[in-house]
């Protein structure tokens, strides 16, 4: 009997099941994001006659819509809850991912009036029409607009990903574990990026780039079927026993509202979307994401083009696939880095914010290696590959903790709202880096621009990597100035 009682009292670990679900959602998310970056240079651009400025416009607009979506989606998720919010988010982005596949068929039909309902047939017909100058320009214009529409649908759905994930972590983990839990699920981005170069180009080569969008997009609908049965709030979840619930709520059930206890039905505090911008803590997260996220999105969207254009290795070549794989394999070091704040918190007995800021200063130093990407790249491609991988690892370690600065200082009931508001900065940073990079690379190539011994497009890359190298350190300094010490935001209850 004693053994039976001991077993029944053993703490369950269902919170890690939820973390695993968030991990797989992010794997799918980053596979969806990578399809375009891994197919546009060698598969899509020849069909539609795209240049770097066209690609920069598409990725930039994706980021802009993502930014605006982040501003409002957090409030929506706080209103309808994590379970239903994530269902909506992944459903919309999976539909948007699949929508890309039909851009070729639609472009051919709109331009030529000949509606060929076959991916291969439409692709071959468009390649034939490329020899006509005016038609070629029309193909480029129409295809860019169609991809913009599909990309905007994708971005609306994806804007709900991190508000949902961070809210789920806040609901299922105590503050001291949130950085590590976020690091675990956030590693899904690296896994997705690791899988992408070995799957997407091969699917595109053998079955067409359209099937890459369709097959990867369909994975989100499979995830939805599991999530609907897996997720419930901890107190309503029969798979969470009393011991685990006590562990989850160790920070105090009434922390968000001291007048409430576990049995109280009083309403939780809330903030409006625009009210979130009145807090210094929100602005700290905004500055913690604007420059760093602009670097990450540039690396994500332009690394395949960098390998292809600077070193001549197509994304479906063995060298190209290995280079991209190596970058994201190195980025997996961030999983260990995400535990660093927990180490500081436990060892030095400091509050979560102070522990995170100590760790984030360390993470901010590694990207300084970005200054050497182009100089060392003249000796071997593998020097830039390793450095970019280190920069990616530093970013993922940084982002795993900057996300949780919100849950450290705001009540759980408004975590998604504030995360979404801060996400606006992420999207704007991404728009600036991607759209700006496309314009810069085209200008650098057209004018044979010279910069620090580099010419043409290489000079453009040198400028971008110099900015990226100092982005994190600047962001850390601004965050520290805005919130020098930990301060919990106190909100009035409804």
C-alpha cells in the first residue's frame, strides 16, 4: 500500500508534453518559412525572372504584416485562450504555406489567359513566355504580387506562434524554468532549419517547388489534430496531478492579483494593446527584439542566397545543403545557452530578470565575430558558415530569454498581449533588414559599389554583417538603461 501511495504522489511531468508540442509546432513553422528561401534562387527566380529586390520586397512585406499581426494577435489570444488561439494560428499559416504552390498556375493563367491546371504544364508555359520582353516583365510583376498575398496569409498565422507559445510556457512552468523551457521549444527553429536544406531542395528538384510548399504546409494540419486533444489549462488538465500543479504554481497563485487565491473567481488584470506601450518594461523588450530579430530574419532568409551567390553553390547541391545544415547544426548550441540564466538564478540567488540580463550580456558578445565573416570568407566558405552558425546560436539563446522578460514582469493574463506588442518591433526589424538588404544588394551589384576592399554584392554583405555584429550589444545596453532593476508591473484588476 505504501508503494502504491508513493507512486500516486509522484509528480507528473505533463508540462514537458506541452513543451514538446510547442517544439514540433516551431519545427513546422521554420520549415514553412524556409521553403521560399531555399527555392527562390535556383527554382522560382528563373521561372518568374526575379531579382534580389523582388525577393527582398516579398520577405520584407511578410515581416511587415507579421509585425502588425503581432500587435493585435496577442490580445486576441489572451481573449480566446491558448488552446483555441494556437489552433487558429497554425491553421491560417498552414493554409498560407499551401497557397504559395498555386502562384505559378495563377500567374500563367492571368498573364497568358491559358489556364493550365498543372504545376509542370504552367511552369513550362511560363518559361516559353520569358523570351517576350513585355510578357517577361508582366510575369515578374504578377508573380510577385501573388506571392505577396500568399506570404501575407502565412505571416498572419505565424504572428500567433510566439504569443501562444510564451503564454503556454507561462501557464505550465514556474518563472525559474521558463527560460530553459523556452530554449527547449525554441530549438525547434534550429531543427526545422536543419531539416530544411536536406528536404526542401530535394522535393523541389524531383517533384517541383510547388510540392515543397504543399507537403510542408500539410504538416501543420496534422499538428492541429494532436493539439486539440493535448492542451488544457493546468488546473483543468486531468493529466496534471497535484504535485505537478504545486510545482507549476510555486511562484504563487495570487501573484498576478494578490487579492485572488486558488478558489477565487475574481477577474485577472488586463491591459489594452496600446496601453502596453505605456510601460518601460514593454519598451525594454521592444529594444531587445528590434535589432536582434532583424539579424535573425536576415540570416534565415538570406543565408541560402549568400552561399549560392557568393560561393556559387546552389541550394540543391551537396555543398550548398551541407553549408546550410552546418549553420543550423552549430546554432543548436543555444539549447545549452538557454539554461545559463537558470544557472545564475540558482547559484547566485538572484531574481529572474537579473539572471537573464547577465546571461544575455554574454550572448551579445558572440555576434561580434560577424565582423570577420567577409574577410575570412576570402580564404574559405567554411569560416563564414561557422561564424554565422555561432551568431545564430547566440541569437536563439538571446531570444529564448528576451521572450521571458515579459512573463517575468507581467501577469500571465496579459503575457500574450505584451509579447504581441513587442513582436511589432521584431516584424519591423525584419522588414528593415530584408527589404533593405534586397535593395542594397541590387544597388551594390548595379553600381559595383566598393567598401572596405569588397566590391559589388560582396560589399553589400560586408555592410550588413558589420551592423549585425553590434546589434545585440546595443540592444542589451538600451534594455539595461530602460529597466536597470527587476520591477513587477502592477495592474488594476477588472
